[in-house]
């Protein structure tokens, strides 16, 4: 892959990204791998930062959503390199009874270069699944995926 890679058709869905929560990621020299691009494992860390930013922006506190990451999918279509401006855009794809799904895309210097989907499961103090608060779906409505 090269830094000017464009996205492959269908690999990053055409969603209402204009409604997404945007989180700027600061790339660090220590994030590089031997090939000189950002190590693939760092993407998961960046997504965690973006999910925390999304929750804070929506006023979701730990008591509202004590959750664990149950699933993470990443589709890499371009590379990240030190010095690029990287933004993660996140939308809530689905809210279930005990879980919620966030879709995110990595945008580097204005070009989408990766897509992610994560499933968070709300848990209680014993880490057993518990129902999300009744107002949870309403709280995330501003960043929901729309048809």
C-alpha cells in the first residue's frame, strides 16, 4: 500500500458520516512498525480513545454504560503514516437490549483508510450482561446511522 491509496469500492460503507462524532488522533513515533507505518495493533487503541470521546460527548457515564468490548472488526484499506492528520469518525449503528454497535472510519489527510465495527455489551458489577438504560437509544440519536 502507498500513502495515496484510495478506498476500495464497498469496503467503507457510504453512511451519514457528516453526522459522525469526530475524534482527532495524535500519532506518536512509538506507534510505528518496522515498515514505517502505524502498527495495525494501534488502530484498536485509537478506536478506544474515539469510543471514550463519543461517550463523553453524548454524556454517557460509566454508571450509564459499564460496558466491555465484545467484538471488534477492522478493515484496512490504506495506511497511516506519522505526520498525517488522522480523524476517527464514529456513528452508532445499532442499540440492542444489552449492547450497542459503533461503526467508525479512519480518515487520514482527508482520505478514508480503514473501517471498524465494535460491539459493546453493558455489564453489571459481576460482568454479566445487563440491560442498557431506557434512555440510552435517545441519548445516542444524534449520531445514529441513518438510511
